[in-house]
């Protein structure tokens, strides 16, 4: 498939997804309150298409006039500044987790492949399979509980310094490591009896040269194909990790901006501007990773 077509397709899908999310975010959430039998009763207002259109038009009209999507819940702080500050913290975690997932996932996959035909296979493919079989949220919560209870010298709830982003990066990179390890091991196994591998061995090349120069080089395309999937794993666990640790990143700030209340639904501190900006940043990040993966696949296909 043509690279430009792939990138254009991803861009169009991202724009449509963003517009859909914005249309949901801007649904009016004001409740109609009334007193009935000495009780305050909240009723959902009836909403027509014309009312919704007028509400959206007024929102963007005000945004254009003020040059901002509105103030945040914190006085003197705009939606833009709050979202950008939170995204900066999360971006550090996401990029670190991507690098950890790629590097250690490939190393784990190579180890799984090398141990697959030995008695130590239990330390290879079996450990990968067991970790993958455990629900991600349960495993991450279990690891967090273990660190808090048994490793007191680690500042687990730190939000600054290297521990502030390394710990969440390691937590959200667990499943990307497992997925990349599985892909790497499967790719190496599928190439084992290929003619070019047999020829390289017949020439007397060392096993690690064959592994790195031929097998891993040919398998890198498969790994890069799943790069957007790695990001999905990271983002899906980022919310849980940030909320549990009170890490002031984009996922945690997004949950604050939603201001969900079990009694009345949306609370009084609902921040549509912050939500729109954070969603925009996440979509742009996902789009960028898709483009990088597509360009890298195209490059390695030509080699």
C-alpha cells in the first residue's frame, strides 16, 4: 500500500474520531433541579438538535472571541495551559515506556527463542505466556502493592525526580514488553528453517551474527507493524497507574476534567476545554506513531 495513502487514511480517521469525541464532550450537561416533597430532584433536560447545535456554536464562538477554550477549574489557569502541562508529564512516561517496551521486549523475545529448545524453556516462553495470561490491571495493581509493602526505600508516590516518571513508565511497559517478546520469538522461530539461514550457517557464520544480521533484521518489520498496538497498551494502563499514584499526567487530569459524580453524573467542575485539548494531544500522538511505523515498514521493506 502506498505510504502517502496510508498516512492520509490515518489522518482522515483521526480527524473523524476527534470530531466525534468533541461532539460528545459538548453535549449540554446542565440538570434541571426542582423541589418535590421537600426533596431536590435532578431531572435530565430534554435536548433537541437545534438546542445542541446552538450550544456547540456558542461554545466555539466564545472560544474564538476569547482565544481560548475556557478557563480550567483552577482560577487563572486556561484549559490550554492545564492540558499542555499534564500532557508534558505523561509524554515523558509514554516515550520512556515505548523505548523500554521495544528494547526489553526484543531482548526477552531473543531469550525465549534461544531457550525454547532447552530445559530452561520455563524461563523463556513459559514466563511470557504466564504474564500474558494474567489480566493487565490485576498484575499492575499486584506489583504496586508489592512495592509499597516490601520496598520502602522506593518513593512510589513521588511525582518529581526520576522516580516520578520511571516507576509509571516501568508499570505501563510490562504488557508491551510481553507482546513484543511474543512477536520477536515467533518471528525468529518462523525463519529458523529458511534457506538463507541454512546458507548462512553453512558458510560458518556465528550464531549471534545470523541472529542479529539476518533473523532480527527480517523480523523488525513485524515488530514495527505492532508499534501502534504498543501505544494502545500503554495508554490503556496509563489512566489506572496515574490515578492510583496521583501522578499529575494527562490521563489523571482527564479524569478530573470529566468530574464524574455517582449521584448526579457530571459535576460542577466539568471542563470541556481541558478534555478536548487532552484528547487532541493523544490523537496526534497516536497518529504520529502510526506514521512512524508506516514509514519504518516502508524503509525496511526496501532493504
